[in-house]
């Protein structure tokens, strides 16, 4: 454990504390048959995170939390593995596996270094998991290693623009002003010991994906419905309907 990167250790400690706040949302998401994504719960029909055919595919969720995304994949025929940094989150995930009659591996570990051989998976996916809490230079390289040629990487995270407009004060909502410079924004530690997040610019995402052998297929900015609600205070629905608060990236591992 001592050889884990400092940001991984910090985030592990925070998520073991925060895990209790995600029990009820995890239960609700596990009960859903139709996926809904992000803080605004935008339906899969609008976001298109999942491949149309998952039957017999090997998939890994990097930063699975309570593993509801892994459950959605398993119900669609994928052979799925979930990896998460928080043992407390995985306690909830394992209980929900039993309650819903699903059995797939759940690994307590760092998504920047996964104990699986090269080219083990057809799909790697992350919703506010590794894509937010892990260093892109590390976890994108690991996703590339884990994916087979032509394998797909899909992830959903905060938009870069949102991060420029969120105040430092805890629970304060994004403003209509740029509050921090875009240049140099990458690793973010909010005041109050809220863990370590990573917010690359679009050019940084493109550069790191291409460097590790990915071809970018799409980047979609998510707009919630006018009636959407969220339990997160850092952005209002009015803000998110005017400017993108979340974005989805899709990339494919180049064929050998």
C-alpha cells in the first residue's frame, strides 16, 4: 500500500469516508434496468455510453464505486470486472450483487495498475471513476494496456469549462464567470481536503489518448432536461442547460 501514488492514497481515505453517502444512490441505480448517466441522470438513449452489443464481451469498469454500471453491463451479456479504490464502496457493491443475483469479480485496487494481463478486455468504461480521480497519464496508459486491439474506451466526467467556473468554496455553485486560469489546470485539490481530482483540458485529453494508441471516435457534451434535478450543489440545471457541465469521450484502441 505504501508504494501507491500519493493521490491514490488520499482518494482512498476520502472515499472510504464518503462511501456511506453513496449507498442509497447505488441501490437506486442497481434497481434500474435502463441506464441513466451523470449527475443529471440523462437516459442512455440520449448519451449512448454503451455499445449496442455486449453479449460475450469482456468489460472492465475503472473506478466502479457501488458497481451499478458493471451491473448494467452484466445484464446485457458482458463478462465484467469492477475495480475500485475504496473497500467501503465495494462492501455495498458486493451486498447489491447478492441482492440482485449477479456475480462478477470486484477488485479492491488502483485503476492505474490493474492485476489483469495485457489485452484482456473489449471495453473499458468509467463514469466519474478513474476518469476523475486518477492521473490520466497513468490510467489511460493502463486502459490501453488492458484493451485488445479495436477495444473501446468510454468515460464520462465533468466538463473542463465547468471547472473554470466553480468557486473554491465547498458546495458553491458554478458562476457565469471564469474563476481560474485554463492554462495549468490539471490536478485539482479543493480546499477542505476533498480529495484529488484531475481535470485535463480538451487538448490534453486528445494528446494523452493519442499518445497511448487511441483513436478518438466522439466527444459529446451533455445537456440535461429542463426538469432535471441533481443532489450535487456545484452546478445548477440552469447553468448546465446554457453551458456543458459534463462530457462523454469515446476512443478506440488502434488495431495492431
